[in-house]
């Protein structure tokens, strides 16, 4: 391995470690409570080294949002593309959403809860270019559900969009309220049954 390739790999590994440290700090302290020195300490780096990779905590936070959205997008689109009827695909979408919350709680919190509970939605916190990138990712998540509803015969498109927004919020609310409950899996299953019955009864 040449020197240039070794340095490239070292830089990529350091960047990965920084993001892992930032994810933990944001999850534990929230956006407002997190600082670059805290993240540097968690990553076992000098603060000056951290700034060589990211100009500030907003850039770090946005990068984590994008990573989390990419994980969720892959899960949701895989569920929506399963063989079968739309109701079965919708059930798989809900399972994918709850599975993401269960397996990646740090990413889930960063996407759904951290900024909302501190200072409103992230649209008011970051530059317009970053907000546009994040909005594109969120739209890609919701498009998976909208496509299933379209196959189920929901029309027009604005009705599908409103329904997806409503279900999206309901599912996040179930996670927020019950994720630390011993019976979370049972509650999530019951919520899925109720949502599917309500949505497809009106199809």
C-alpha cells in the first residue's frame, strides 16, 4: 500500500470515528448541549484536529442526519418493493420503521427528536443548502409509503402525502412514548394493526 492510499484510509477511519463520537454526544446531550470539544474528547482527538474534518457541530449533525436517513431509506424502500399486496407492503413498511427505531436508537433520536424538543424543526437551524439536502432525504423516505398507497388506489396525490405525514408522525409518537416500555414490541404490533385497519378501510 502506497503512502497516499494509507493516508486516505487513515483519514476515512478518523472521519468514521468522529461521526461515531458525535452520534453518541448528540444522543446523550442533545444538539444545544453538545460542543465540539466534547466530541473531540469522545473521539480522542485534539479539538483542532476535529475542525480539520468538520467546520462546526452543525456540519457534524447534518452529516449524521444524512447517514441516518440513508439507513432508513434503504429499509423502507426494500419493504415497499416486496412481492405481494399493498397492505402487506404497508405492514412491512411499519415493521421497517419500528425496526430502525429499535436497532438504531441514536440515529432515530437525531432524526426525529433532538432538535424538535429543543428548538423546533431543523429547518430553522441550518443553511438553506443543508435544509434542501435533508428535505430530499425525508421525501425519499416518505415516497416509499406514498408508492404503496398509490398501488392501493389512494388518489389524488395530495391525499396520499397528507396520509403519509400523519402516519409518519403517529409511528414516531409510538416510539417516543413507549420505546423504553417492556411491552414495546406488543404495543408496536397493536399500533400497526390499528393503523393498517384504519388506512386500508378508507382505501
